């Protein structure tokens, strides 16, 4: 950052809901990425483990240099097969348009998403729509 601070992260932690755990793709995804999940869990519970791995990118980093910071929530669609859905998913019903997946970095794609949603909405609201 311009103030000289260095942010390392964010890391990713799965925070499944009861609804998400009912989806078979969630369990398949967890089986596929269990090692990654364990590493991220170790980062959450051990600052030393986090610093050890982050020092690959910031070699002079020390545990005393690191303090907790903000975190966010990022929704991620998971297919029935357990694969992460990498693309935008937009679906329509008779009277609604749903953006069901907008993967990161959605902000850098916001104008493209807006165009896609506007085109879909125009089709949905057109008197000649199917």
C-alpha cells in the first residue's frame, strides 16, 4: 500500500452452511481439496504456520510483524461433481433474472457483468421474449 504496509492474504476458508452441506458437490469438493483445507486451517489457528508459508513471498517477514486484519466473504458456486464453477452463471425464470455465480475478481469484470445482465434483462422484459 502507499502507506508502506504490506497485506498478506486473504486466505480462503470454507464456511459451509447446513444448506451447503446438503449439496453433494460440497462433500466431493472437500474430498478433492482436503490438503488445501488443512493448510488453510493451520493458517487460521497458527500465526507461525501462516508466516512460514507467507515468507516465501515476503522473505523478511517475522511472526511479530503479523497481526490479524479484515476478512470478507466470497460466495463460490460448486458443481454437483465437486468442481468450482469458474464462470458467471445467469439464469432466468418467467419474471426474474438471477446472477448465481460471479467469481472473483468480479469487481474487475463488473462492466462485463453489467452488460450481460442488461442484455439478459432486455430479453426477459422484451414483449417478443420467448
